[in-house]
C-alpha cells in the first residue's frame, strides 16, 4: 500500500475503532485468546477439530460474544483457524493449523507475559526500545516511520478514551520495533504486548489528571520521532528510556519506579 494512502482520516478512524474493540471490556477478548492458545499449545486442540461455538465459549469464560468474535478474528488472521457461517458440520470455526516454530515461541511468550513481574517487563522494554530508537536514528537509508507517524496522528484525537489512547500508544511502540527491521526484537515486543498493555491499563487508576498525562505522552512521542529524524541516536535512546520509565514512575509505587530509574 502506498504511503500517501495510509495517512488518511479514514485510516486514523479505523485505527481508533480497532483500539476500542470490543467496547465492553478491551481485555475480555484476550481471555478467550489465552484459553484457545493454551489448548492449541498443549495439543488439546488439533487440526480438523471444531472450536466450541460462540455461545458456549461466552458462557464458559464469562465474556460477551463480541469478545469471542474478536479473538476468533485474531486466530484466523494468524492462519490457525477458518470460520464459516451457516449451520451444519462445516459451520463455525475449525482448526486448520497448529502453531509451530517461531509462532509457537511467540504464542508461548504471549501467554507467559501475562504472569511476568511488571518490573521485569519494564526493564526489558528499556533495554530493547532504547536499542531500537538508537538503531532507527542511525539507519541508512532512513527507516520507514510512516506507520508510527500515522499512529501519532491517531493519538491526537480528542474523543479517544484513555483505553483507546493507550492501545494506540502500545501499537506505536510496536511499530517502531517493526521499523527497525530486527525481527527478533519485533517478535519479542509483540510477545510482550499483553503484559505491557496490562500494566499500562492498570496504571490508569493512579493518574490524577489524565488530560495532562495524555499531553505529556503525545509530546514525548513526537520528541522521540524528532530525535530519530535528526539522526541523534543517544538522544533518541534517552528520550524513549525517559518516556517508558516516566509512565512507570507515575503509575506504580515509588520504590518500584526508583528501581527502574536507577
């Protein structure tokens, strides 16, 4: 897709809509995804088997059917299931592949990340993302930051809820990792995303003035991209370090924040 086709109001709207789905609970679909992932990884589900229906999964896991549909969309996009509408033996979602190789490793990391200590996730982010920012600044030819900059535009939307904004924020960081061209770093960041989103969203309750925090995060994002564009690797690395540790300091107990900042 051409770069000029990406930076459209419609594209920004779609990103914001994706960040807000499902509306009832942005983390409910992850419960469904984790449940199915675990059964795939254990061998309890194998190719040729049908998944339980939406209604059954909804009742079993205590989530809405919209959350079940969202998880199924993700699994279908990964090439693990195929869905068919209608009734009869071919209807519903059928397993067509099991995760192997890199995808298996990524899925295991996604499942494990939900139980990692927050401090460990933050320390890992500081190491990986400072390296990414420095590498992007030194890239020759310059790295393609179109996707990251589109997400910055999306985050300027005044009508975004905190959950929507933070979902776009997480995607921005992943877009930078992908722009670096380092597949291992990008896969690791993608695998840690569930853990990152969990602590970032949980931190909302500790923020007294969300509007001020949102303005600061926007400014930090743009300052980071500016440092990358200016090819100032030390500054880019420092800015992303301060950005990550600053949110952690604001939203978690002081002694944990002090540990990270040291």
